[in-house]
C-alpha cells in the first residue's frame, strides 16, 4: 500500500510577510500547498498582509524530484485573487535524510542553501537536525506579484512500510 511512497513532508506554513494588497486596504490571505494531485490549504486570515498561520500541512512524497508548489490567494466572494506563488525543491532535504545521520547533536546544521535564480529563497536556508528529525527553515520570496514572502518549515517523516529514500 505504501510501496509507492518515499515518505512524508510536514510543511509548517508559519507566516506571510508584507503580502500584496488585493482588496481596498488589505487582503484576506490563505496559502495552498500542492504536489502532484495533492492539494492542502491553510485557513483564511481576514484583513492582514502579515498573517500568522502556524499551520502544519502534510504531503505524501512519491518522487522528491517533483517540486512542492506554494500559492497564496486573497479570499473573495466570487473569485480569489492570486497573491503570488513559488516552487520548493525538496531534493536537498531528501539528500540529508539519505545520509542516515545517527547520534547527531540537536541543532546541528547539515546543509545550507543560498538564494539564487533557480530557487525562490529570500535568504539563506538551513537544513538541520532537531529531536532526531531532519528539518529545513525557509523564507520564500513569492513570484508573479509585487511583494511578499512566506516563512515555512519543512520536516521529513519516514513511513514504516514505504520504499524510503
């Protein structure tokens, strides 16, 4: 049953920073995270361009080469307005998981990623060990919009019975 999965990624959508205004003076933002046919979303935060979601969305991963897609929308009565999007490459996270690091001290940074034209990072991102789990903190600059960033934390979850990484 789980043999087509390599694991799970918990995506904690922490908050939005300086998101675009899509209504008169503010926006009612929510975030959508998707990979393949899976699509999960946060709750709507009314009238706020700096929303604090702090919500955890869990995606099952079949192929780490597929990017996680993030979109932010402004909730409206009829059609929700786009507030930007981004793609996250989870391969660096999976590479660290593959290292099978045992007995590594909490807080040990295993890998750092720097912003470049191929990723949507707004600042350096660290992949580290916390409570025996591989985690990554990211600040993502939204594309196709005039402004806005999203703070995320990724955490890998191994699945017993899956094909693993």
